[in-house]
C-alpha cells in the first residue's frame, strides 16, 4: 500500500472555504482508507466555518485500503461515518453502550479532533469500528445525511419513544423531516408544528397525522396532549406555547445547537412533571439500528446536490445559512 494525496476543504477566519491537500499515510492495524463519494452538509459545520480545520462529518464513500487488523470490511464496501469518530472503549459510558457520551482520553468527535480530515474532501482514514456499512438499498447520496441528521433524531426515538406514543415535531427542516419519517414508520402518532402552513402538505405526505401553524399564537388550542416533543428549530422557541399541549410527565428533547441558555416556565415544569431530556449524536449501536431501520422502511432524506468543490461547499453552506435548503444539502464528488 502507498500513501494517497487527497483534497480537503477547510474553514478559515475570513469566512471563506480553503481548498488544500493532505497526504494520507498507508493505513495500518484497524485503520481504513475511505475514498469519499458523498457528504452531507450539516448545521454544525456552520459552527466551525471560521476554524482552521477540515469540515464535514456526514461522510459516505468506498473502502479503498484496509489495515492488516481489519476483519469486518473489505475493499469496495460502501461505508459511512458520523460525528463520533472514536472513544476510549473503557469508561462506564463506553461499556454501557453510550460511547457518544465518552469524555475520557481517546474520545474523538468532529470539531474536537482529527482537524486534518473530514467528509468535505476526497479521502479520510478512520477506525474500522467507527465505520458503518451502507446497504445497497440506500443510495449513497441519501445515506450521507443519515450519518448525523438521521442518527441524531433516531437516537431519541430509539431510547425514549414507543410505537404507541403521540409525538410532536417542532419545525420541518433537516432534522424534522427525518424525525417525522422515522416516527411514522415506528407507528407513533406524529404532530408537526411549523411557523406557517407552507409545509403542511409535505409534512402529511411524510407521515404526520396533524399539522399546526404557530406564527402569532400564544396558546395551542385544540391540540390533543402529546407524550413527547422533539424540537428541531434553528432557534430557541417559546416554550410556554408548547407546555399546554404536553401530557403530565411529558418529555421535551431540545436539539437546537447554540450557546443560549434554556429558560422554562418553572412552576409549569414542576406542576406538570415535565422532563427536559438532553441528547447528543447517536451511539454506534443506535447508529447501526438507524441504518437498518431506514433500509427496512425505505426512509430517505429530501436532498439537494452540490459539487464537492470549493464553490460547491460555499454555495451549499450559504444556502443552508439562509434557511433555503429543502431539506439536506449533499456534496457529490
């Protein structure tokens, strides 16, 4: 095996995308060289656009080289990876199957490690056990957004939600439109909340049973109470609007990424026994189940394609920044 020169696309302090090259050494032990074919563009990439690091963490590609210790993958396999790139494997969280919550040395996540590589590029090297085989029934351009967006919402569904649950999804965007599909396939009663009526037909076609436009409302009258509320907005919503529509001991899952504090109506939270459950990206176990579930139920994101080039990365991120992507941008090599 020989080293490979790959193209990578990095953030920069000037807000522009930098095209660079990186030499990937021959893989060894349990390492796998992936020739990238597709990458999703995630809102989290926006948070690192000013950093001197390679962007992208929704990668799909073809196994090009394998180390001598690799046993579950072969050259030519189609694989994907997400936000979690490695963990210590020894702490309580890892041993419980919650490797996504590992915080010990050896934990590697996008934005905190592996700054020299990501999914915005042509090659990457990852550990075998953090790669996921993509079944032939999921085309790679549709698999890419599942690697973070799909896995993140599925983590909640996998751990907390039952088929008999009534679940609200706030915002029909990159995460929300996948949450609706997963929940509908599970058998849950899905209710979508959006600011206007513009996405009503699409929400219902994806599997929602009910749709409510919320702009200008101070109370959700006539909404049958829900067991769970998955919040996928790009901003912190008015929590008081939704509390009245939650059952006692209902749960809220805020997936909005930001630095603002969450502020809830304190007495309502206490009196109704409402739980606010944090959730990060999927564990590897949930990630694998997500891929199997998506393949079994023909769940695919709605995507827009862009070329894997400096101009393509900038265009896709600009459109995402403006909230104009329906619903996941995908870079194609």
